[in-house]
C-alpha cells in the first residue's frame, strides 16, 4: 500500500525515508568535505611560526574558531554515526529526521566557523576595522545563500497557486518531483 501525503509521490514511508536519506547523504558529502579541509587548516595554524606574533584577541578568535570547527565537524559527521548505530532497527524515518536536524545545526555552526575564520584572517591581513565590515558583509551573504533564499523560496511557493491549480489536471506530481 502506498501513501502520498499530498506530496505528488507514490511511495511508502520506508521508500520515502530511503530517498530522503540518500538525498541527505549527498548534501552531507559536500558540507563534510569543506568542514574537514577548513578544520585541517585551522589545526595547522598553531604550528606556524607567525602564530607567536598574534595578540590576545586574535588568539582568542583562533581558539573560538577551532572550537566552532570541532563542533561543526561533530554535527556534520554525527548523522553517519547515528545511522550506523541504528541500522537494522527499523528506525529509518526517525534516523532521517534526527540526521536532518543535526545537519541544519551543522550548517549553523559552519556559518559561525566561517565567519570566525574570516574575522581572524581579515584582522591579521588588514590590522584595521575594515576587517569587521568585510566579515559582516560576507556573513550577510552566507545568511542569504544558506538560509534567506531557501526560506524565501518556501514562502514564495506557498503564497502562489500550485501548478495543479492552474493546469486544470489536478496533478502536481511533476512540480513536486522537480522540487
């Protein structure tokens, strides 16, 4: 027996969970790679000779950035552990929900890590308040790309008529499959 729940797909709850898990894994691959590279560079900074020249504020920013990077890596790698520990327990839908939540948390932490790393780099490179303005502008850009644009798309999608309402067929499957 299949369920559609108004989503335009005819799939069981297990099939939906499998599809959503597969989609989530693809998203995580991109985020995890970026986090691991950034974190690796952060770990190496402390061993550079110029690190000794950093003032207290910049050292504190560095420590905060490394801690944020650690938390980000944990949140974005967490879904793999969650899945592995729950595999075979018939909990795929719950696994997808919790893994999705960890991924969103990981993206928020990644935002903080990126801003913190940029702040440190810009302070070292510029030695003036321009660094704050540049990081602030980039933080707004990250927020727009990662959160504002998707929320705007959701709001826009809900405010207008569905394709099925305008084509007269009552079949929104194509639109839903493309989303």
